[in-house]
């Protein structure tokens, strides 16, 4: 059985060789700064600016892994775990700050909003710690804790309070259910269409932010179509033969 070579036995690389890896890790870590700026904007009740910073953080998260693999960051800098760093930043931008936005946006009374924020944070923390978070073919097992997206839609569409509560409860429970959601960059099935839909969604999202979270009908429709696509795509997933599944 082949085992990974211990870090201490690997040849030490020069600073010049390690420098690109440091830059990639700093790029990933910048998501924490973007999350902090989003939190400050939420405290000021400037939710368009808060979602703008979270949108930029989403772009960083979408490309940093590809850059890291292209530059062989794990080999250049094995003492720093990009996976752990990514989880820390993702929890901040996908979960913690969106939960804070939910409290500050006045959707519910402050007390009820705090309860829902705690539900989001605790359930997502357990999801992030689950080693079965992804299937062998890179689908997310369970709702993938993209609470930034959920809160964005709640703020934009402002559904009735009971509907919003049901959505949060369903998503929180969905993190533990045997259902799958597509990873836009890692799942091969329908990847070109998925990347196109992700790009369309991103454009519609930034248009919505530019319109102070009051988009026109066309943008509303695009956001709903994209949400339906990513929510339902797991229903047509083809499981690869010979791979054990976790969902």
C-alpha cells in the first residue's frame, strides 16, 4: 500500500520556489478580509455593499483552487494546509457573515433572527466538519452550506416570514440528508452547461447588487432559473460505476 511521503522527508525548496505558493495562500486568505468588509457593511445596513464583498469573495474561492493545483502549491509549501485555510475562509464567507446579515436586515424581530442565525452557524459547522461532505465524483453530499446564496435570495425576494423560516429550516436539515448538489467546477457531468449557468448567475447577481438589490423582472427570472438548475441538477446525476457513494 502506497503512503504519502512525510513532510520532513521531502526535499526543502528554495524561497523562490515557495514564493508562488505563499502568494496563492495569501490570495485565499484575502477572503477573510473581504468577509470582514462585508460584515462592516452589514452593520451599517448597506446590504448591497455587503453582498458585493461576498460576491468578490465567491470569485476568489472559485479560482484559488485551480490556481493552487496549477502551481503545485501543496508540493511547494507542504507545511501549510490549503484545505484547512479554505475551510476557515469558506465558513466565514458562506456562513458566519451571511448569518449576521440575516440579523441586521430586519427580516424578523432581532430575537427570532438571532435564533435562525444560530441554527445556520451550528448546523453549518457540523456540515463543514463532516468528512463525507463530498462524494467520490465530487458532488456535495447534502445541502452544501451556501448560506450566502440563501440569504441573498431572501433579501432580494423578501418572501413571507413563514416561507423564509421554512427555507432556512429545510436547508439546515438538508445539510444532513442523503441528497447531492453539484460542485460547479469539479463535477464533470454537464460541466460546460453548469459553468455557463454559474457565469449567468454571477452576472445576474452583480446586476442585482448594482440595482441596490431591487432587480428588474428579467434579472429576477434569471436568478430563479439558475437557482432551479443548481437545486435540481442532482436529480439527474449519473453515479460512476465502481465507486462507493456517500449520498
